[in-house]
């Protein structure tokens, strides 16, 4: 019995505590408590509930005491009761808070409608126009936002809003004007840093954020902004280090987790990145059910474009990178026209946009054989590659290499590609382009080695089906005195659509390189497929060239038999004459014919 008393006592003592906790749980939270906790949905719900209670009571019909000291009561219809000045001010304040909460929740249309209703009911607060401008900016209606903001009171918020709108509307003169009006206050400096970030001036943005952090140690969210800048500067390790300290305090921060995942993607792979997003996606049964549009977008990227056509199109005008990643998806799947249409009306502002404008114009130019599109592509590549901010970056040098590729200045292409070769030791695409540039510049020995390495590497199966690769390899073999190996490549392709182009290449390149026997064989096959007089002339010249090499002892005598066989396949009278001359020479010099 004694052993049970302490338990009984604890139960008796804890009963009032449970009642107190239950009472606290059921208590209606205060509006400012909800706002401080960033529970904007709760704040909107509370304001709407309180306003409904108030107006239901205000509009209810009933007896009301007479005013002015008169005795008795009067029956008053509820809808006839007007708000007092005090009630009107209180209701306006509540609606301001409701619009504030809706704005911070990202529901810009609800916030805009709330502000409009205040104007419709006679509010003369000029700041409402500025707030409406902020909502319109959030909706992407930049011209309307500027017009509305100018109707409001001149204040720091209005200047910051117009500063951002000038950037969005590409109005440099207005941008500089509003820049000069910025003060040294925290909010103005944050606004300036964000514009630096949006204009790809990441180092300048980082400097401002770091200074503000030194002045305001409790502004821990600035660490995320600094980490984001370092991510954009390609300092992924530094970005992760800064994020780690922030995530210790806020482990469920969606923005920080997403940025951490992006760093892991850059440093490692999609699987490592996807694992970082697990806390944000574990409750969702499928990617379409994930609440965050940004996370849905990044999951597609991390999964190498899986479900891109389902997820990305609705996000094109919401997540800036969605359009670019959809373009990349189309390009990877050979859908050049779809990629071009997505980029056609984009005015590039970021390096990625310049690159994709160049790539899509280059692809459509090659497909349509359009010099105009190729010229546009070359200009975009040159603009980015020669810019002060990108000229010494890897993408910048790749752009300059692409620019000179289009201009067919292959020695310049090699200068740029050789400067970044160390960063792509196992990138088959880079090695392929580098090898072709070497071949086009006449460096056939180096090009052959590089192409053969690709043909025996991890991409062997892919390049074996690429007839462009096979033609470049054949050219290098011919120019390096290995015409027989080049002819064997043709024999493997014989009967395919591309074999005719390969024959033309071999016929002309072998002639140019002095491999006349294989040039003659190629021209013979071409003449058989297409009785074009030019092919007979080429065959005749190749046969004579091979005969001269035999006479000069630069070719074996038994080759004469093959030359005569090639000539005999022609019905041209000159073939008979040439065969006779060669046969007589062979008889004199002991050739077995």
C-alpha cells in the first residue's frame, strides 16, 4: 500500500497541470503571436473569423437604446447600422494585417483583392498603392506594378519597389536613379544586394550580406543568402559549410535544405542531392504531390530529366530555371524545334540563357542549313565568351571555342579547348569535339589517337553508330597513310544510307593524300552507283596516279592488277587505251597480270 501512495499523489498533483495545459491548448492565439511565428495561414483564418463574428453581430436586428438621453428603445434593422469611425479604423487595421499575411504566404492575388477592397470602401491610406505594387510585382505584372507604386506615398519602400521594377523592365536610367536614393539602412542594403544577385554580381552581393551579418549577428537567415551567392560562384564546399551552421538551428528550413541538395548535386550526383530533400518529400506519394514547386523542379533535375514533360511545363513561368531545363531536356532528346521555340523570345540576361540561345540557334541552323541562325549562334557565344565576367571561366572558354568552330578558325578553337582540357578528362563529348577540332586543323595524328581512344572507351557502342565520327576517323586514317583501314570502315558501312557520303570522302581524301588505289576503288563504286562523268574523271586520275607510283617504285607491282581491274569496269574508250598502256608496261617489267 505504501508503495502506491507516491503514484497516487503524483496523479492528484498533476491533475490541475493537465487542466491548465488543456486550457492553454484550447485558447485562441493572439494575432501578433501568429505573425511572429510566421503562421500566416493561422493569422488569415483568425482575422476572417473575428471579422465574421463582428459583422454578424453588427448586422443582427434588435432593440437598441435611444441616443441623446431619451427614454425607451428603438427597433433597428441590422443592415442599416453603419460602422463608427473607431470600428472603421479597427476593421481597416485588421484587413491590413490579413493582406500582409496573404502576401507573405505568397497568395498575392488575395492580398491584392484585400487592398482593393479597402480602397473601394473609402480608405485614403496612400501606402496601400505601394503595397499593391508589391503584390503586382509578385504576380509578375511589372508595368502595372510601377503604375500603381507611383500613385502611393514617396517612402523608402516605394523606392525599393521601383528599384526592383526598373531592373525587371530593363530601364537602366531609372535603375541608377533609384539606386542613388538608397540609404545605408538594412532594408535598403538588402534590396541592393538582391539586385546585385539578380544581375549576376554575386561577389558584390556577398560583400553586402557579410557586412550586414557583422552588424546584425541575430540575422541568421543572411547565412543562407551568403551560401546561395557562394553556390552561384561555384564555391560549393564553402556554401555547404555556411549552410551547416544554419541548419543546426533550423534543420527543417526548406530553402536551406534545397540549397544543400543543389550543392550536393554539383559536387557528387543526383542521388546524393535527392537524399538531402528527403525531409521535404517523404510525405508526398509522388513528385506531383510535393507542395514546393521549386523542390518538384529540382527532383526532376536530380533524376536526370525523369518526368520532365509532366512537371516542368507548368513551372516555365514560375521557376526561372524550369524553362532552361526543359530546353536541355528537348536538346538531349533531339527535339531541336521544341527547344528553339522555348528560347526564341527569351532576352538572355544570365550566362546559362546566353549559352542556350547559342546552342538552340546553332542546332536549328545546322538542321535547316540556315546561315542566319548560325551567325546568331556565333554572336551569342562571342558575347558571353568575351565578357569580362565570363572570359576566364570554363563555360566562357567553351563559348569562345564554339564561336570559332562556327567561324571555322580551328587553330583558335584548339587554343581555348586546350586551356580547359584538364577539367574534362573523361567527358566523351568534350574529347569528341576536341578530336574533331584537331583533325580540322590538320593535326591528324593527335586526332586519330583521340578518336581511337573514344572508339575503345565507355562510349564505344555509341560512336560506332555515329557516321560523322566514322567519317572523321576515316579521314584521319587516310591522312596518316592508313587508307586500307579507312576502306575497312567503309566496308562495314556498305549498304547504309551514309555509305555514299563515306565513299565521296574516301575518293577525294585518298586522292589528296596520294593513296590512289583506294581513291580509284572509291570512285569506281561511286561511278557504279551514279554514272556521273566527274566520277570517271576522278577514277581515271587515281588509276594514273597509282600507275605512276608503281613506276616510281613507291607502290608494289602487283597493285597494277587491281588498277587494271578497276579500269576494265568502265566502258569509256579512254579506259581501254589506259589499260593497254599499263598492260604493255607490265609485260616489259615482268608483272603477273
